[in-house]
């Protein structure tokens, strides 16, 4: 498995959008709009690949000079539990640290809380609804 950065607008980016749509949006009856995807031009996009096949992805969005937010973590159901998400998280944390960020935060789906807690993330607020499902703010000092 190779972990690497993805450039906005490339073939790999299109794979990333398709994976995120299939895993995170379609099951909720939602989809991406062009405006939402255009905003990702300034984000740090990354993926896990086996040859040219995308196994998982996520992105980081700058919050402030010290904080970056993990967004759109997606790993296909048949690849979950095989270390893809964990590898992506470690990669994302290292990239963020290398860029000088001191904290990584996220809006974690309630169903994913255990995964992030095993990686050292803590819940920092009350449950809230985002994209029609329960989420929690989680964060970790880098």
C-alpha cells in the first residue's frame, strides 16, 4: 500500500471524489456539488493506493495557523479493519505536523468514534447532527 498526496483535478482526485460519494454521501441520499469540490483546491488531499486503485482517502483543511481539520475519511466497507484507515490517519498526522500544525480536529461520525479513540483522539463536545447523522467533535494534539 502506497500513501501519497493527490492533486486537485487529477485522475486520482476523481477516484477520490467517487469513493467519498459512494461511501459517505450516496448512503445518506446526498451528493457533492461543484462549489463544494472547488473549495478543496486549497486542502491537503491524500490517498492510499494499491497500484493505481484507491483504497482509502481523506483530506485536511486549515482551520487556523495551529489547527487542521480532518475531513472526508473514506475507506470501502470491504477494506475496513485492514489497516488502511489507520495508515491514512498516521500519514495525515505526519503531514500536518510537518507543516507546523499542532492540533488535528474533526467532525467524527458517531459510528467511527471508537476508531478515532484508538488513535488517541478525544471527544471535545456534545453530539450534533451533520449531513443528517450524529457526529462529535474530536481532536488530538500533534
